């Protein structure tokens, strides 16, 4: 992932693509902060940590985007959309709602979940198998719906 970021930065600099340069540098800065935080705890940043960080960055920008759109600030909204698309290039393809629902049903069957008391176990199984490809904000609602029915 780090190598891909460096290659993207080099390509963007050669092309003079200022929005891409800015977004990639921002991702590198966030990653460096994460490295420093992990080093202080005696840990190493894993690929899953990087994916989670990038997903968090996209989520922040989506929240900002909705605020800017409600406020009528199309100039700022355009910047957020651009950053979201650039960051998303580094994330694995997200599961569709149908795929997520199928994965949730399979996880529930795998651990023989009986009700809401097993929700944490189901989500843990999903996070282990589908980290980076499943939106767990949506998934927790789907798991809840499946377990309560």
C-alpha cells in the first residue's frame, strides 16, 4: 500500500495533478501519524490498519460532503468528492448490499447464532473475513435485522 501511494504521488507530480498530489500527501500524513501512534504502543501498522484508516478518511469526507451540500457550498463539496474518489482508489471494492446480506446469513449459520446476544460474535466473524470490503456501519444494521427476525 505504501509503495502504491509513492508511485501514485510520483505519477501525479509528473502530471501536475494538484488535487491528486494533495490527497495522496494527506493519506501519507495520516499513515505516518498512525505509524507514530503504533510505535508508541510497541505495535506495527498492518495492512488491515491501513485499510481501516482509509475507510475512516472516506467516511469523514462523506460526512463533510453532506454538510457542504446542505449549506450550498458546491466548491467545497467538489473538493470532498475528489478526495473521496482518490482515496477510494486505494480501497478494495466494497460488497454490494446483496453480497453483504449473503455473507451475514452465512456467518449467522456458521456460528449458529440464536439471537441478539450473538450479534457481537457475528460481527467479529464478519470483520475477520471481510475487513476492508464490507461497510460495517450498514452491516451491523443488517445483522440486527437478521437476528431479530
